[in-house]
């Protein structure tokens, strides 16, 4: 492991200045991903700028009834917050489905969004990987890829984004706020993760040196009727092989509003807009849910060993939307 410096930032401007002064510096959140990558030699920063003491650890209801979450809020505090549980229950469920209690106590919102892929070739510095070394090739494409992407990938990279939390945030139209030396900015989560194309090493739209300061969830009454479901190869402490965040509002058997996002299928959380469009205003039936999933997954391009994800996501869609229909109609009776 390369020797590195450590600085603890106490205010946002100071953190941005510290990072700007050293092109080889990185922000340090809980360190649960970055430190692992430093140990394996994938990341070799010269300086870590610890952001955990910044005044970005609040969760507050916004004037319009949405939620503002600071970047250094831990995953545990996010999941446990009463307003998150009440207004966006799928977000609580998604966070609790990830990692372990100890890791969630350390991991921050900002770090969770920026955690790197779990593709085994990315973390193995002896193997070719376009994301780690641009132009070196993709070992996964013709190698071990059973948990790789089926949507939005390219021949240059077929890795998935590992975050559970980000899947729920995608369903609820989260907006990411950040600070740079030139001032603050924000980006909708929908535009935050860049298309893979031939530049898989460029992962987000964050300007160089930008510090994530928080996320804002716009008000969404439908989100109160939401759930997250994750399929994994072990019962706990494992990343998803497929997941879904869904929110549904049904009245008299008709879908009034629906939010749907998939995880572990693409290089970013995948908002299922084709499925949402197919469902809105139509019947809340298992047949309609299956047809909507088919509409979304028509764009899937599975590799030789991950085709199982197509029926997996289809079944998850039908099961979770059926459960939500039952729960909403049961509550209305
Ligand atoms: C064994 C294990 C199992 C796991 N299982 C799951 C799982 O099932 N589901 C899941 O979603 N996750 C899982 N994780 C991943 C875990 O959620 C992430 O490691 C964690 O969320 C990262 O947060 P952090 O604060 O520790 O980030 P760090 O490791 O500190 O940082 C990650 C990246 O974000 C950058 N960064 C941090 N904060 C900021 C900021 N404010 N602004 C700009 N850049 C910033 C860092 O520079 C770094 O590049 C697992 C991790 C482990 C080790
Ligand atoms: S899928 Fe992406 S991260 Fe994995 S080896 Fe290929 S280029 Fe690297």
C-alpha cells in the first residue's frame, strides 16, 4: 500500500480547497470501499481528506414536503430516520439490505453513491480492465460475468453498480448536491451516472474535485407505498444479483402512479421508465405487471452467463407490484 497523507476537513470550503491543492487526493467517507481499494492497489491516493466531521450529517424535511439528507449521514442513521421510514420506506429497506450493521454504521451517503463496481477483474490488478486501465480490455466480457449487466452496457465494460441505496433514490428522483471551488451545483440522479460507452473509467457527472454535500428527495406521496426487494446468493452480507424498488398508487384497480427502478442490471441504478409508462392508467393486474416488465426488459442484451437476470427481474416486478397492490387495496378497504 502506498504511503499517504491524512487531513481532517472541518468546513466544506476547506475540504474542497484541500482536494483542489492535490490532484492525487481523495475524499474519505467511512472508508469502507476506498480503503479496500487502496489495499488492493486499485486506488493509490497521495492524500485522504476526511469529510466525516463536516456539518453535513443532518436529515430534514424540506418546505415542500421532500427530504434533504446530508452527505455524511451514515447508512444506519439514514435507514433509521422516522421521516425516511414513513415517507420513503423503500429507501430504508434498500439501505438495510446492504452490507452489515458494522459497515452501515461507518458508510456515508456520499461514499455509497460513489462506491465502485464489484467486478472481480476491476479489483484484480493482474487482469485487464478498461475501467481501471482505459484501453486495456474487458476481462469479464468473455470471462466470469454471471452477475454483470444486461442493460445499458457496452463491449468496453459490462460491470454493474453495486449500491442498493441508489436504486431507491433513482425511483424517487433524487437530486445530488455538490460543492466545487467555483461554487455549488446539483445534478439529478438520472444524469449523475454516465453512460458506459467507450469510457467506463468516467463514471459520474461530478466535476473534478467536487464534494458531494447531500441529496434531496422531492415530495412524492406515492413513495409512502413503496418497497425494496433484493435477490442475492447468500441470505445476508452479499451484493444483489437483481433488485427492485417500487412504489405504487392504485385506485379502483387502476394504477394512478408508479415508480420502478432495478438494481444489479446496469452500470447505474436503472429507472424502469418504459415499464412505468406501460402501467400508468392501466389495470393493476399480474398480467399487466408482467407486460410492463417485458416492455422494460426488451432492451436487455444478456451475455452468455447472465440471461437468468431477465426472468428474475420480470418475476420480481410482478411479485412486488402485486404485493403493493394488495397492501394499498387492503388499506383502502
Ligand atoms: C463486505 C461488504 C459488503 C457490502 N455489501 C453491500 C451491499 O450489499 N449493498 C451495498 O449497497 N453496498 C454494500 N457494500 C458497500 C458499502 O455500502 C460501501 O462501501 C459504502 O456505502 C461506501 O461508503 P463510505 O462512506 O465508506 O465510502 P468511502 O469508502 O469512504 O468512499 C467511497 C468513494 O466515495 C468518495 N467519497 C466519499 N464521500 C464523498 C463525498 N462527500 N463527496 C465526494 N466523494 C466522496 C471517496 O473518495 C471514494 O472514492 C459493502 C461493502 C463491504 C465492504
Ligand atoms: S466489466 Fe468493466 S470493471 Fe469488469 S473487467 Fe470489464 S471493464 Fe473492468
